[in-house]
């Protein structure tokens, strides 16, 4: 079994009537524009990744696309 390192998870979600990024229980990057909050999450994730920490950005309410084969 592989040992999977802990990841820093940045979640874009609604908070106090705006979009924000949640990480470790703290909220930052508040904006009325979801794309601005996503950019803030990606910026922080990039900094974490550049320092050697694996990370993940999740966006609440958005799902990936899955191909269906017949």
C-alpha cells in the first residue's frame, strides 16, 4: 500500500454572502466574483506546491466531467 502524503486543501465556497477560500478553518480571498476567489485559491495552492507541499483546490458546486462509454 502506498503512503499518500497529506495535501493542503483549498476549498472555494460561499461564506458571509460572498465567495471565499477555506483552508484549515480560515477564510480568505472574499469576493462577489467566484472567478476571483478561484484565482486566490490557485495562487495560494501554487505557493504551497512550490514550497514542496502537495495541494488540492476544490470548488464547491462544480464537478468534473466524466466520459461515458457505450
